[in-house]
C-alpha cells in the first residue's frame, strides 16, 4: 500500500465493487473419467483423471469491475468501451 501511495506500484491492483447483488457471473467446468480394474481377488486398481476450467468472472452489468493500470495511472473498467 505504501508503494502505491508513493506512485511506485510493483504489480497491478484491482477492485471489485458490486452495486447490486448478485452481480458476479462465473462458469466452472469439471470433467472426470474413471475406471476400476480388478486384477485378482485381492488387487483392484482404480484410475481417474479430472480436468477443471475456471474462466474469469464477469460482472452482470457494465462498469462494476475494474483493474488499476500502473503504466498510465488509470483504472480499466470492465464493460466500458472496448474492454470486455
């Protein structure tokens, strides 16, 4: 916080401000494939593979999420102009 106040940020900062509830929209995708193989009466092999995808969340209405751009000292507002 001190480096941000001195105008020397070392990484990007962001704010999420929701005026209405619920305004956060997010998708989550999960896939699971599994198999069980019984080699003998005393040995069973279980195999499984899981894949997960978390795309970034989006606001329900334009202008509710933003990120700070330290290069030109501005906020980039989601849903305003060409910013998705």
